[in-house]
């Protein structure tokens, strides 16, 4: 029986299929959604879709090696990375952390340990804040979002949002400057969605802008990130 959903998505990049599937099965039981890639290239492509909250990355891959994958990811985003390495030399650890990995774990590892590391890194990254600890009031510039009372104020004035609009704004405001894909925003706002409907988020975003932005046609807070999705600027 799978555990209750964490709402968090994890990408496992590992060419050893047995290990990849074992990790996948375990993490799914822990309530994560898990994607698997068997090459560095495939992993990069998946990671760039903006759907995942954390990457478990094997160091030794057949094409682009793990360090290079990590370096490329880090250049583009703050997506947390945990490196898997078969070698335990201090050297690997230092190099891994130097290219921006958030943590590393040495093979053979226990699944419970991996899970603990994942949760710790997610907590530090703030990605798990929705499930772990909730700030009840988010203030970003002149916008304040009260998560408990489901109220939004712009300056002194209360604005009224639909539940979908509220969920989108709350998610983005909790993670200022982070880029969310359309699919991520929709999934978070509506639960499960079918891919292909991502564009329907644009309507919600334009309604939100109308309600919370001083100049909706020239938005200050809810910014479009071309080709990727949206970002909240405080
Ligand atoms: Ca490997």
C-alpha cells in the first residue's frame, strides 16, 4: 500500500536498472512521485521540465557523468541534488559538493537513509515547506497571503480569489523567484491534471494579475519566464 502522497516529485538518474527500480519503488511507497532516467542526457531533459523537486543522481553514468549533470543543473536552477556514489573517497565528496550537490550518499546505502537524506534536503530547500512546516502569513511586497484564513490583501485592500487562483498564488509566494512550470502550478492548484491542459493555467494567471497587480499588463510580481512558466517576484 503506498503511503499518503507528499505532493513532491523526485527524479532518479541511475543507469543500473535494478538500483533505479528499487529506489523508485521505495520512494513511491513513501508518498513521492518518482521519475527514472537511465542516462545523463535523459536525466537532464527530464529535470529541465520543471516538474521535479529533487534529483537523486548517480555519479557514474554511461554518457554525461553525474558531476557534469550536476554542474549543468546548478547553472540553470536551484533544484536540489543528492549524489549517489560507489566510491567513498573524500575526493568525490568534495568534488560533488563543489559542483553544487546538496548532499551525497555512498553505495551501498540503505533506502531508509536515502529517504532521510531526501527529506532533510527538501526541508532545507524549502520545497517541502507546504507539507512540513507552514508559514501562515506570507508577505511579498504589497501583497500578503494568509494561508490560514485564505485571505489575500494588496496594500490595505482585501482581494477575492477563486480557490484555484489562491492555490496558485500561495504556492508561488511561498517560493519566491522559483520558476514553476504550467503543469506544476496546475497540479498543485487542482490536484491531478491531464497533460495537454497546461495552457489553461494562463487564464488563471491573467485573472490573478488583474486582481493583485497594480498594472496587470506590466506585472511586477507574477512574471512570465519565457519557455518555462511563471515566477513570483517579491
Ligand atoms: Ca552507475
